[in-house]
C-alpha cells in the first residue's frame, strides 16, 4: 500500500515548504515505482523530485537574500519602492474582520476544510481573506494589501470533528508584523467613476443582507417589496454615502500602501521577526540542497548499477 505524507500542514506552509512536500511525495512515488519495477514512473517521479528540490533551494536562498538586503522604511516614510516595514497589525475595517471557522478577530485568515470520503480526505472548502489591513509603527499607519503575498502566520489551529478536518491560520490585531514589498503612495483623490460604481454596488449588496432594515428605510408604501422608485432612492443614498466617504478620505491626504511589486519581486507578510524568517529560509535552503544532492547521488548510483548489469 502506498503511504503518502500527511497534507494537513499545507494550510500554513510557505512556498519552499510546499516544494519540500512535493519532493517528499515524488520521492515516495519513485521508491514505490522502483520496488514495483515500473521504470518509467520512477523516472518521472525522480525528475519531479529533482525539480522540486532545485526550485525549493533557489527560492529559499532568494527569499533569505531579499530580507537581508532590502532597505527598511517606515509607514509614513519618504523611502518608496521595494522596502521592508516592521510594526503591528491593525484592522482597517469596522466591524473588524473575523476568521471563517472559529470567528476569531483578525486582520487576515486562511482556512482549509476536508471531508473523509471512504479512506481519503478530500478538500471541501479553502479560501483566504482579501481585505486590506493596516501596519502601524511609530510614524503612523500604512495600508497592506495581502493580494499576491506569501504570508507566514504564527497562529494556527487544526482539529477534527467527526468526518471533517479543519485547518485555520490567522494574523491577530496587535500582532507584530514584518512586510517586504513595494511601498507606494496612493491618493484617494484618484477615485474613478468605475471605482464609484463598484463601491456603490458593494454597499447596496451589504444593505441587502439586512432585508428588514432595508425595507424599514425605503418601503414607503409598506407592501413588503421595493418598487422602482424606492430602489432608485436607495441607490441615490448609497451613492451619496460613498461620495461622503471619498471626501473624508481625501481630507486625510495620500496614504502609503504596501503591495505586490509590479516587477514581480518577492512579497512577504510574516508574523515572525525578520531574523527568524531568514533563519527559516536558510534552513529550507540547506534541506532542499541536501535532498537535491542525495537525489542526484542516488540516480547516479542506480544508473551505474544498471549499466554494469
């Protein structure tokens, strides 16, 4: 029987960790295929093993070097471009974001739900929050956009309930946070008509979730539904509310935002200290390099033994 590594930690792994998981799976497959005298499968699995360990090694070194060599800025600093920031995570939303499963207060979360089908665990649901949040240091606040980031959380929980397994990772408000990415200045005055239309639609969708309150405010004839005129009034009020928010944002002036670099550079958000993060990636690099050397040596030995037969 083929026994593969347990995928339960995947919800909290970084990309070098995922490469290590892929290498472990392909290594087990290669050994199993060799034992069953299936050379083509063994060759494919060995090739995947070598590619995974090579990418894991180079990726880990690149991440370690990016953390080591990048200039440090502040939330309201003048140094823009590819920088690193260090501060505390704060919620930018009211009410604060809550995790999907346990409903914990957080600024970001990711979850994975699996269901047992026969003897196999199948992924039932998996997602991560996309809401922006704040990084606060001694100079002020900076908006952090998590889209496209490689996120390394400290807090994680995994548990089982009957035929389901749950995995949840999150970043809590007030938690120390390290962010490596592109710092840009974003002016709220640049809101476009497309932004206005999108924000009005989002606000109307939020109002619709509370049907009773929506009817109380706009169902003037009391028939239990909104006619065209009543819905248009709701739309006008939503547009006015969004425009008021725009005015309030413009009064604050430009905001600094951390986001994924436009040139495709590394974008990291971590609840670990930068020194801890560098050590983690250095360990991943040594692990992948060791596996790569061991894999190459094993292939040479097996190939040599076959050639002598």
